[in-house]
C-alpha cells in the first residue's frame, strides 16, 4: 500500500433512456463504457449507463484513475450534487492506494467522508 498524491475528483452522471425500433431477436448486451441494453418487448428497449466517480492520483509522474464509486454504493450513500461538492472541497492531499487491486483504502475514504460531513451507515 502506497500513499499517492490526489490530483482531481471527477463525477460523470449516469443515464437512462427508453428506445423503440429493435428487432425481436435482440438480446441483452453491454458496451465497454458500461452501458447495458435490455429489450422490454414489442420493439422497446432500455439503455442504462451507470454513473462514475473517479479519483485521479499521481504515481511517479504518471496519472492514474481510481474508481471510488463502489465504496459509496456498498455503504448506501447517494451521490447528490452537494455531497460531490463537499467531497471535492475536502479532498485529501494524499490517499493510500493498494498497488495490486488499484483501490483506495477504506479507512482513508471513511475519514474523507467524515471531513465532508457525509454520514456512513
């Protein structure tokens, strides 16, 4: 586990759309960006793209992206606009990143949420 310098926090909003015009033999599928297409019947289908919360860290003159959204999903924390602004305002200077799994330390993320006044269940 290494301490790495935090550079930026980026939130990309998810999307849901309903579309018409797919053939009957259309099956569920997903794209590399995470979008999941699901048929609903009679030519209708849905496309769901999940939201993303990534922390950019500096690692030996290289920038790496760390997905921290699973932490908030596991702890049932909704990512509202105010909470995202509070997280950006209280972003730590350094955070512990596991070198094998490329995930942020849960202890550091809990401390960050406390500084941002986000309650963890």
